[in-house]
């Protein structure tokens, strides 16, 4: 199983002081975190696109290009590219460029996005949210398959026999479809034979099992080889030196972030009891000691049979050194144990 990170360059005001980290500093810290993730053997870094003061990454490909020159082996992914408000040609060219710089380590995670700021910013019609996404995903997949492109669209100008460069270093640029639990999106990923990335931001993680069962069922019904299926799970996590101290460290920043977003979306306010339940066995959060996080990662795998797991460490404390220590524990202590156990399970199943 691949284990890695996803990050938005969180720059929300500190829950205690109210001070917001400078976005330039946040981006420089993020590059240092990616460099360490590569050094300690994590497999993937995925950077999400947002267009608001709370997150410093509005252009994931720019940051990934910088990371490509500072890393050796870690895979470099968007997480996600909000495809409905992007131009697929430029998206493909940017990722192909990163792929060439990194000698074949780039990936694209496409999604409809959990925030809508990019649509009015780039003049897109929210009323045609899904239709625009489907059309642009079709163009993106066409670009992946063909250097010379002829394609006809409604929401984006057509292309008549144009070459698109550069081509990626890899034979085919990996494209994942990221979803938040919409059944139609899960079936779309299976129909298009795309790897699925499922975001679990709260609640009991086992409640999402029907989504992954639907994906596997649809994958086989569309005639794809089950051995080729790739399933990623994305969830919040933090690896501390002990169970309770990790929770105490993360809670103020994490809870503040969730309540800021929750007020915008009409969620009920969250508090410490809610947070503790989600950290306990069965809850979505992977926050605790090395042992806690190993156990929950294996519980996730037991439920989903996932081939990849990405941690969102960006809701961790604003102290950069604490985040670096968490990444080091994840790469040097958690990941080797989980990979070994998953490999043993797979061998036994065969």
C-alpha cells in the first residue's frame, strides 16, 4: 500500500493567538515538508487547489514544479485540480512539464471540488457544475491518449487537429478521480477505468464502505480486470509521540478549521467530545501515537482494501517543527509497519 500526504497549504488564523501565518512562509514550509516526506520514504504528496485566504495553494502545479527539483522519488500529484474551472489543455501541459522535470513522477487528481470560489473567479456557471466537469474530463482523457487532438465541446472551444505538447515522461500520465461520496461520481470513475480517491473528513469511516463496494461492483460490470483497480483513501491524521498529547496538540487548530468551514455549510458546531470520538477506534481521524495510527490504518485497510492512503497533516499545529516530526514518524515508523502487514495479508489471501 502506498502511504503519503495531501496538503492545502493551510493558513487559517491560529486558534489561540488569532494570527494567520504568512502565505509565503507557509509555502516555504510546505516545500520543506515535501522534501522530508521524500527523504523518509513516503510515496505521494498531493496538493489541493483553493482560492481563499485560508489556504496558500491556489496553483498546485507551481508548487509541485518547485518540489520536483528538491525531491528524488516521491510521486507529485494535484489533490485536487478543480477541473470544472480549469482549462484541460493547460492542466495537461503543466502536469506533463512536471512529469518531464521529475522523470516520471507526476500525477493528476481531478475533482469537482468541495469549495466553489473558483467558479465565479474564472467566470464559470455553477448551474452547470456537473455538465462542465464531465465535458472537461472527457477532453483531459483525450489529451492523455492523443498528441494530435480533435475534440468538440459545448462549454470549452473545440479543438481541430492540434498537437499538444509537451508529452509526459511516463507512457501515460496517471489520472485519478477524487470524490467525496457521490455515487454517480464513483460509477463514473469505474466506467472510465480511473483510480478512485475517496475523501473521508469525519464520522465513522466504515460508513463509506458502500461507496467502495459500489466502485468495485461497477468496475467489474464495465468489464475491467479487478487486479488493475486502484483505490485511495484520504483522511485527516497526525502522528505524535503519545496518544493524548497528540490529540491535545492538534485539537485547537483542527476544530477551529472545521468550525470555520462548518459555519459556511450549515453544520452544527463541533467541540472536544466530537473530536475525541473521531480519534477513537472507528472514527475517521488518525490522530495519536505511532501505535494508534498503525492500528487505525490497518482498520481502514480491513474495511476498504485500499491500495493508497493519504494523510492530511495540514490541519496539524501551526508550529512547523511539530509537523516535521509527525512526517518523520509517519515515514520511518508507521509506513514500514503498515506496508509489511498489508503485504502479509495480501500473500495470505492469495
